[in-house]
């Protein structure tokens, strides 16, 4: 009977640390892999960097368009830009210009 109680006491000494270890492993696993874990944080940071690069590209394109619109406004009309746009959009040419049509292959 005494030997049985000694084995029982021996097992009791290991149960509490084993339970604590299991809880810590569970928390560590979810701290790394959970929805709000470290890997999710790194993934969101990479996604934010990609979106920031896309934003910078769109912002630069918008500034270029705003500059072209400003050049076509009534206050500061750029004659060269207006001539270029009329040639491209409307197909206008000067009377002294020669046009060579090239067929596409």
C-alpha cells in the first residue's frame, strides 16, 4: 500500500508541470499561427508594403495627369501640348506637312 502511494505521489509531481507545459505550448502555437499571430502580422505587413507601392504609382500617375490638365487650362495654355492632343485625338495636320501611310503587318 505504501508503494502504491509512493507511485501516486510521483505521478502527482509530474502532472502539474505537464499541464502547465501543455498550456504554454498551446498558447505559443496560437501566438505564432493564430489569426492575430506573428505570421499573420508579417503577412499583413507585406500586404501593406505592396499596397503602398501601388498607391505611390497611382499617385504619381494622378499628379502627371493633373499637370497635363493644368497645362490645357485657360489660364496657362501650352500650345505644343494642345497641338499634340489635337493631332492624336482629332487627326489634324498642318497644310505643309506630308503624311506617309504605312500598312501594319
